[in-house]
C-alpha cells in the first residue's frame, strides 16, 4: 500500500510542476515570477520529475510549436503522424532532443520570454542523474511495503513526465467532447478532471492557451487554478495579460 501512495504522490507532484511551471508559465506566460521563485520551481520540477526531467525552456519551445502547427507535420507531438501512442512518444522524444541540443533551427518567435537555467538542465539530462533517480525509485519500491504487481508501475515512474504528456497529446486529440469548434482536433478528454489536474480540458486550452483556468463550464474543475490564485495572493507570482506571449504561437 505504501508503494501505491508513493506512486500517487509522485504522479501528482510531477504533474503539478509540469502543468504549472513548464506549461502555464514557461510555454504560455500565463503569469510572471521573479528569478528567485523561478529557480525554486526549477528545483522542484527537477525533484518531482527525476529521471524524466525536461528542460522548461525546451518544453516551452516544443509546446509553442504544437500550438502554432497543430495537426500538421511540424507539430512535435501530433498523433496524426504516428501509428500508436508509443511511436508518437518516440517521435516527440527525438524532436525534443534535437531542440535541446540545438540540432535544428528554431524560429525566433518561439524562443522569447523563456526561463533558462543551463546548469540544472545539463545535470537533469545527464545519464548519471537519470540513472541515480531510477535507482532511488527501485530502492523505494523494494523498501516500502507493497504488492508484487506494484513493480509494474516502475516503467511509468521512470518516464513519468513523458507519460503525462502522451496521455494528453494522444488521447485528447482523439477522444472526448468539444466545447469550441476549432481548426484542430483538440478535445476535452474528461468532463471532471482530477486525474490530470485540468490538463485534459485540451479543447478549452487550444481555444485560449494563455488562460490560467483550463476549465470553462461549471463542471470543468481545474484543480491547479485555485493554487495559482493562492500563489498570486501570496505574491509568489503575478497574474498578468501576456499578449506578446500569446502572439508567439499563432500561425
């Protein structure tokens, strides 16, 4: 049972920092923060993502390209050009690595207003860091009271960040309902989203990418939105209208 609790804590903590820091802050500029808090959230992102750590800067560039080129061959994580979710994950991984390593030319508009901490990104991507985290996860599963079948959760733990992204980028472009008729295949995967912390309101998000609240209808509860409001009230972040950022990924 303890291993299941550990998995759940890791699932939601990793997902929170990905949606809060990588997605809403880095990619879409839905709010601002000073350099101190930016570094704090960098560190928490690294701790919670562990072996699947993603550079917020690289993630933001790739995700902006997704919004600019949705459902086209230039879309880094479109399900339209892969036979299954695993093939899409592999394609996305190659594009991500090329962006991170500077192997491809990126339009200047995608590189504006980005957080950047090169030292932590280099360490987070180093094989030693990824292997170290993998060994920590294995040790935790061995030491905590658990059922034998919980060890089958380890592959998900190893690639947690990419796994979260694949759920939305594959399934929320194939299944679900539509609030807004857009020129793309985005859908809202769940009517009440606790499992993905509001990320599954993907059709809503494509309608207004810089919105801090991904929910639009009364039943579409975005669990991260109250946290954002609290952090704004505590002066950790500042909610602003970042129109320059919104214009970056409009094709």
